[in-house]
């Protein structure tokens, strides 16, 4: 194997898909109504008209899949790109999220249903699950620092102490905890016991606080 040069997306609507990627990738589309490409750093992104494929090998598209892969593009700032694509009306699959293996990414969907992943490297979190749990409760309750929710909770996080109809995500937890701390302004916690098992941590926590009323 010498090298990987790029990927070709087979589409039934060349004009629509080429225009979409021209705007999303902010590049030039080179080609015609049958085949075209966008040059990106490191590889080519090709487009080919579905009927043109059958011209090369009749029947070859009958068993072809759709949307079964993800196109990944490294960007300088995922959040800025996310805002730009949202303003363009691009369908969002997953908003920006940071992962402990050193990546922040956002997912979108192109007009043909393929997933696009805009990503950027970030510092890898080397802390153990137990260390992260200790930091989370120390900052959130003892230091009253609600920004830790944005840093450490994912968009699908469900706070089981919050009202049952509350949506997932860090904003819900921040709202709930802010109200809780308003009632118990001197609230603080002590982690009495913490057990770690691979990527999991279980904690026994004692809460101390006085209702202001």
C-alpha cells in the first residue's frame, strides 16, 4: 500500500452535493456534472454521478450502501465552525463535545445523509475516574463553580436528582444546582469513600448544609 489519496461519494444529485461541500469546506469544486472533486489538505474528496458509475460497471450500484461512513475533517476551532454551519442551515447530528481521549468534535449531515465530523485535538485527560469525581463535586458544591458542568458533563448527561421531566445536558444540572445552593448557601460535601473500577467510579458522599429559612 503506497498511500491513501481520498474518498469518492457516489450521489444522485451532483449539483446539490458539490454546492454543499463547496460552502461547508470553503473550497473550490473542480469537475463537471459526472465527476468532481474538492481538494483538502492531505486527501481528495471526490464526487461521482450514480448513473455514471453504472456506465463503467452496469449494476454496480444495486448493492451499494448509503450513509454508512463518517467524513472527518480537522479544523482550527470546532465551536466557530459549528456556529458557521448552523447559520448556513446545515443539519446538526451532535453539537460540540470534548472527549477524554483528546478530541473535541461536532457532527453534521450532508444532503445525502452522510455524517461529517469536524474535529480538533485537545489536551488528553489523564486523570482517573475517581480524580474527576472528586474535582467535580469539589468545584460544583464546595466552590460553587457551575462552569465545571460545561467542562465535565456531556450533552446526553442525565441528572437523576433533577426533576424527572428535565432534559439532558449540563444546562439542566446548572439550573438545578443553582436553585439548590440558593436554599442551602453553606452546602459542602465530603467524599467518605470512593471505589474505582476501570472507567467507573462509585462514591459515598456526605452532604452538609443549612436551609437559609
